[in-house]
């Protein structure tokens, strides 16, 4: 099983759909500006606008983790019970 299930999720401007933003890395809570439409967002506003994107990625991550866990469990059971005539693993 994978030890890490991390993803990089790109933020999308809710007005123009651009993925390119600029902000001042030196500031603690900077305004974020869309490069295409020049709309200025607060971090919370942009995060809220991208909640659907976050939810989709989280669902995919859950599905991937479940499949890996099932695969690993099946392999463990085969190793443990594979030679036993009373159990049949499909």
C-alpha cells in the first residue's frame, strides 16, 4: 500500500476559469490576484469558490485508498490462508 496519498489541486478562478494567480509571498495573508481577469480574492474566498474541485479530488483519493487497502488485504489473506484447503480466496 502507498504510504502517502497526496495531491496537488490547482485553484481555478471562479470568474474566468484561469489557473494562474499572483500574490506577495512575503505577506502573511496576501490578496490573491487572477492574472487573466485581474480579480482580487482573499484566500478564503478562493478556497470557498473551489470547494467542488476539492470534493472531487477527495472522493478520488478515498476511492484509490479503498482499492489499495482491498488489494493489500487480499494479498495478506492469500499468504496467510492460501495453502489451507478449507478456505478459497477469489
